[in-house]
C-alpha cells in the first residue's frame, strides 16, 4: 500500500528515543522528510547516523524542550521559514510517578505547561501552513491511562485527558480544511520509559524489574509488551494520505489491555 508520504514534511517531537524515534524512522522508510526534535541532540544523532544514506539525507535534527517556551517559539519560527510542515507528531514524554493526594499545585502547573499548553502553542504556530494548503496531519501521543487511569501516574492520566479534549475540539474545527487530528494511546510498549516505570515499581515493592514486567504481561491478552515499531506503524498510517477520513479519533495500541470498547 502506498501511503502517499513521499514528499511530505513531518515534525516529530520527542524523537530522541522510544516511541518518537520509532515513528521518525518509520516515516522515513515510507518516503517522508522528517525534522526530528528533542532535548537531547546527541541521542538524535545516535539513531540518525545509523540510517541508510537515502533516509539520512531526508532527516534533520533540531533541539527543542517542550518545558521551555522560548525553544518552542524558536522551533516554530525555524519551520515557518522553511515552509512549515505537513505532519506534526506531538510526543511530550512522561512525568514522574506520583499519587493524586501528593501532587502539588506547582507540579500540576509545570507538567501541564510542558505536556499540554506548550504543545497546543506549537500546533497553533504550525497549523496555518496546513490549512492554507488544504492538507495536514496532527497526531498526538497520549496514554491508555486516559481511558483506564494507571495507578501512581496521576499527572499523566489527567493532563493527557486534557490533550484528548483539545484534540477532539480541534479536529472538528479543521476537518473541512483537509487537516486531521487524532490521538494514539499506547499501552505497555517496550521502551526505556516503560523500563523506568517497571524499575520504580520494583524499588517500591522490593522485587525486580523482570518480576514487575511478568506481572504486567499477565494482564495483557497479547501476552507480551508491544514493540515501538508496531506502535509507529499505526501512527504512520494516521499521518498518511490513506487516513484522510479518520479524524477526532482515539486509537489504542495496547495488545488488548483495556477491556472496554
């Protein structure tokens, strides 16, 4: 299937590792040109340097920190000067574990700014290019926690739910202009982030990461953690020309973990 991504220009935020890096690589494999953005320029260079020459020629790295609005504004200006982007993959990373009763007002403000407000601001800055051309794809990575809250991840559960509400609202505003807006909800996809969460659970319960992972896998009908590439395939389809009638959707990629339909 030709996804129609050749010649499309994509911005992938949080592309230094994990889900963001997997999405960037998959978009490149499908013919897109990619701007890979992250805080860690060294980590970006690590996977970019390993690409085949034809793909390496179509990717550029740029530094951005969603917690720092000045770098977000600088990214928007740089991309506007190059003609904008056709695809925006919003990936804000995850906050540290914590319970609702212990999370301070300051914590909420800091993480809402980095995970939501500055992401909204980034989209606002790049959206005009999409609507003017009559074609655009905005895909935001949230979490299965917005449908079934994950214990000890209160900030992620709540702030990502706000991102879902924003996405659904924006989708209705721009659908007639050829721009789709969707949210993907990863379950237990095996990345460094999941290993960190498993390590934290192991330290809290006095067990091992392997034991925590085994227990988590026992609740997944697929019987395993997902692979980043499997997640990236779904995101790449949503970013493609073939997904033109999919908008305002939440799509879970969780191996059947969430039981509700």
